[in-house]
C-alpha cells in the first residue's frame, strides 16, 4: 500500500496569466501598478517602501579603526590558578604556545596580553605580546621576568 497525502491536502497549482476566465488573468494577481507588479522585481534589503529606512533615520556615532590590534587577554590570577593545579609549568618560561597547550587561549592569529587583575604568589617567567604595567610589577615583585614579544602590525 502506497502512502498518500490526506484527501484534500493536495491542490492544483494556481495557473497565472491564462486569460480572464481563469480568474488570474490580466495582472495575474499582482495588482495594478508599482514595482511589485513588474517582472524581475527584487525587494532591496532595508527598503521600506520609500519611507526613510531605519538605518538612515538613526543617528550615527563612534569610530572603529581598521588598524586596531585585538588581543586575547589573560589575568595573572588565571596564571596563578593554572600553576596551582599543574596546567602550567612552574619553573619554565610561559609563552603563548604553553598558554595554548594549557587551554587558556585560542590558537589564532590574535596576540596575547597579560593583565594585572588578581594576586600572584608564584615566581613566574612569562613572554607575551603585551603585558600591563600592573602585571609587570606583580611578576617582578616576586623575582619573575616579564618579556614582551614583538607584534607584527599589518600596514593596510
């Protein structure tokens, strides 16, 4: 037994533009005038029928530099907790590669910045693309070293 659609579920397609007797002749259900009645009409994104579109009515403000460098940020308290649980080496130099291996940052082209939020109780030797002043103070206070790596900036 073949499965069939329920009775009344299937209708003939509306045949448009086949004369007045069909009930869909002349304008073929498109109305009399306007862009929507023309062939090839495509509604433009944001078009509001001639009304000033919302994107143009709202005030514009702010600026986003195309040359901005975005960093993956990491606080010293995250380093502290990862050293405590053994995800980061205690005696070796911590680099972006070791941070990635520990799962603290994503492997991407984004450089790494160390921030000074939180407390540090271990001596840490760290290399990162950028390190804040407060982070450097906290690291060097305990006898550690904080070395900044060179960040390549693309000239556009």
